[in-house]
């Protein structure tokens, strides 16, 4: 009888240890990205992801950045949550850049900074600040044309660049530059909200090839 109890206890301890060990390799649960929804509060995001590792803000938009190891992923995942006031207005996630690795002949290998869902948030923020600091519109548009050669943007990022200008005609110049390079055209409403003219909104839809 004692042997049976002892074996049962050993199996229970083994099962608990295995469960605990499996959780040590991950920072959060598998469904964490699905749990983040528009309209959530900062407190709600903190309960899911904890305190942000990086925080930045510009005008009415505040961004929290996390780097997590998610179950089922082969590396780290960057999660960017954008707030307006106390509410979530956007979320982006992508493979976090790998650290540079030294290889023979002193060649440094690192991951690119271009992601399927647009530019990495920190890189875009630097670009946005650089453009905003320029005093001449022509110079700003030239900078955007150069960026568009090797980068895609999200609708949210394109809309923020459009917001630098007051008139729809100037906003449309920005959209014409980036329309072929928008990574998430399903979110085109964010771009349309920057335009006041119904005719310009229709032109924007045509550029984005959406209905």
C-alpha cells in the first residue's frame, strides 16, 4: 500500500514539474494576441501583457511596446499597442529583430527592419519626427518618396503622415506615394478618415484598389 501511495505521489510531482517547466519558456499564453481588442483600457492591457518595456507618444497617440516569447513561435515577438486617451485604437505584432551575430571575416548578420504589416513602430516614429521637423513640403515629400522605395507602411502609419497636412490635395500626394506599398489595405478606413471631401475619398479608394 505504501509503495502505491509513494508511486502516485511521484507521478503527481513529476506532472506538476513538467507543467511548470513548459511555462518557463514562454512569456504569455498562446491566445494573447486574440485577447487584445480595440477599445480596451490601459489597465486591461497591463493585466494581459504587464508594464510596457518601451513607451512613446506623439500628439494624441501613445504607444506601448513589448517583446514576448509566444508559444508556438520560433523567436521573440514584438507587440505594439497604440492608445488614444485610455483606449486601444490599434495593435501590431511582428517577429522581433534578431541580435547581430558575429561570423568569420567580421561580417555582421542582422534581421531587416521591414515587416509585412508596415514599418517597425520605432523606425516609423523616427521617420515621422524627421519629416515633421522639415520646414518645406517639397522636401518632406521627397523624403517620403525615398522611404517608399524599400518600405511598406500600415494604413495607420500612412494616415499619420497624411495628418501632417491641412488640405486634402496635400494629403492625397502622400497617399499617391504610399498607396502601392500599403501592407494592410483592409484597414483603409483609417486613411479615408483623414480626408474631408467625398470625392477625394473615392479617389483614395481607387488608389488603394478597394471598394
